[in-house]
C-alpha cells in the first residue's frame, strides 16, 4: 500500500480483521463441537475449559459466584469464557491483518488451552484433546482464507487499482468467504449438538435399565478358575479392557424405548418384541469368551465376560423356522449383517440375546441395549451388537457383510493358546519362571496345553478349572530359566486329541493358525 492511503485503509481492514477473527473462532467452536460429539460424546472445549477454570478457582471466588449467580453460576462461567474468547479472537484477527503469523499463533494458543483443559479433566483420554486441535486447525484455515480476501487490492496482480476513496480490499470476496465460514461453523455446531443430545438420551436410557435377576444364574466359578499369576489375563475381562471391534464410526445410539426386535423371513409366525418383553422372557447368565476372527496368533482380540441374556433358541423356535432356513441373518441398527447357522443356535448351546455384561447393562460400545452372543463362533458370524432384526434365510440366498468380502461363511473358533507371561522380549531372571497364558476352543473345551523351550520336548502345563467349555482356560508351567535367549512356544489341544497346527496362517478368511511364540532374555 502507499503511505498516503495507509491510515484509512488500515483502519477499515483492521475492523474487517476483527470480524475475520470472530468468524474463525466461530468456525473453530462449531467444528470442535462436532468432533467432540463424534469422538467421545462429550461436551465442547468451552465446557472443558470451564471445568478446569472451576477447579482452578479459589474457593472464596467460587463461593462468591455461587452466592451471586445461584444455579446460574455455570451459565455465567461459560458466558464469561465466551466473552474472553470473543475479545481474544477479535484482537487476534486485527493483528493478523498486518502479520498472518500473529493470527495463527493466537489460534494455536487457544487450541492448546482447550486441548490441555479437555485432556486433563478427570477420566480424560487422549482423544478428548481432538476437538480443540481439529477445531483450531479448521479455524486457522478459515482465518487464512478470510485474511487473503483482506489483502490490499493493489498488492494483487490481477486486480485493478482501487479508486482513491473506494474500498481498499475485495469486499465481495470477504463477504462470500465470511458467509461460507458462518455456514460451516453453524452447520458443524448444530450437527454436533444434535449428536450430543442423542447420546445423552442413550446414557440416560442405559442408566435407567434395571436388569432382572437371572432365572438361571451362571454356574459358580470353580475354585482356581483364576490362577492369579502376575501378567496372566484375568479369567473375567474387566469391561473397560474388553476389546472392541466394529465398523461403526459413530457408535449407534439406540435407547431401550426405541429398541424393537423383529424375527421374520422363512418362519411360520413373525415375532416382534420390545425391550420389556425381552426381559420378561426370563434371562440366563453365562460366562462366555468372545473372540474376533481377525485376532493374530498371540493377539488381544479376545475377552471373557459374564453375559446376561434371553435364550435365542427359544425365540427362534417360537417363530417356527422352515427346515430350509439354514441361516439366521441378524441386522444391527447401523446396517451390519451377520449370518449365523440356524443349527448352531438350536443345538443346545447358550446362544443369547444379551442385555447385561459383567453385572451391568451392555455398554453402548458393546451393543446397548441388546446384542447376540453365541459360544463357539467368531464375532463376525455371531455377536451382532445393537441387533434389531433376525431374518431366517438360506446361506445360498443371502450373504452377510463380511462373507461378501471373502471371509468364511461359517466361523467356528479355532483351538488356540496364547502366552501371556513372560511377555515378548521380556527380561527375566534365571531360576524358576512361571510361563502362563490362556487357551480357548469355545464349546469344545481345552484338554491340554503344552509348552516347549528352544524346540525341545513338549511339557504339559497345569490347567485351571473352568465353569464350562464356553470360556477360555488359564494354564501355567513352571520353568527353570537358564541364562541366555530362549524361545517359548505353546500349543493347545481340544477333545479331538489333535493339537492346534504349527502351520502359521493369516486371520483371513477363517481365523489365524500357528503356535504362539515369545522370545525371552534370561539374565
Ligand atoms: N453391529 C455390529 N456388530 C458387530 C460388529 C460390527 O461391526 N457391527 N462386529 C462384530 C465382530 S467382528 C466382533 S469380533 C464382535 C466384537 O464385539 P465387542 O466389540 O463387544 O468385543 O462384535 C461383532 N458384532
Ligand atoms: Mo471380529
């Protein structure tokens, strides 16, 4: 710009810069709101900053605020934070007209404050920092675009020189960019809010569930089901550590009130039932170990829980399945399809429409309010979460989601052992070391687990007791460890008497095979 038009030009552009700062902050907040709703169902960074501010406020000030504002103290706090944000955003935008890096630094500082607050709230996880960081990044992008349209016209090669008293920047471009920013921020914010409010519904619905006592309680755990060897997986996997596998980007939000299950297809009588009717059918409680077909040898995609649910076989029988209906095609509210052999569900095993997991209603991520659990089958052919529809059909007529993608049509769980301790590449001391792990062959059972060191003779491990064949089984072998590097291998055997094969194969298409192996360093 030329020295003589600087004062008016700069004033006008600074004012527009302040507006740009406010718009960018709006975009950032809207996007943060949406990301917060998507990644964790928690509130926006503003609320997190508010929470941190409350924690950091001295007690006298807190008490003054409560006295002065009563139950509106939180509203006041959020309002105060927004006012501070508005001022900072406007000032940042103004300064950024002269120097873009000042604007970006301002956005970065605000994003980091939001991320730190959200990431340090009680119970926070790393993903809680995402809303601020993504919001900040998108806000920075909006600021850059807005500032670009604020560049003095004479600096832009293609633009005609501005008339002496006319606008000093491209007002039309700024207006259009600004409208775009408002639209993006508002759309993201509204979408985030509505997603968040649905989640709150589901949390309330879950909190309101009163699980009836089981008509048939789980058989008591035999003494010594848990060997309690340090480093060995607990017999019952704590729900918070239970693996989660699904295709849902957004966890389906289904309340008990909105839940219905329809049984139809090749049946004599269609059935439709609601949540209360399902509970009233009488529930059984069972320890069952769930396994994912994608689990690698030695992998973590397995967990054991105490499930509470209605027997699935009874319901299917009531519907009167036609003899040729060899597949129960279950569907979840988010459109996942899973095909289970009808014969397996009806063969007397404890196939469940589960509503409870480890003594509580199903967590939303594990299928609230109702999921299937069928002992002995990998999850992708049996464990439909958020299940709402059971269609009796034929494998020849309808293919489920993963089967269409080449995975095996039926997925019985393969016999498998896992070495939990010592861990891979662990350093252990010479002398007696407990080698321990779990082994599983759900619904057939584990008869033997053997361990060998450096390819030597197989040694039989001691097996823990189990309540049924539907769970994994712990095992332990005391080993006299000698100095040096050693390879430990394990193999399990089910009642067929044939040990699991040595041949290592990929999980695709029907589950991994091979002996688990760990290398340890004895010092
Ligand atoms: N609706 C739905 N149900 C699903 C899936 C899914 O993607 N969507 N994945 C299945 C697979 S592959 C497995 S292994 C189990 C995992 O259950 P979990 O997440 O409770 O451990 O859920 C099954 N049920
Ligand atoms: Mo799976």
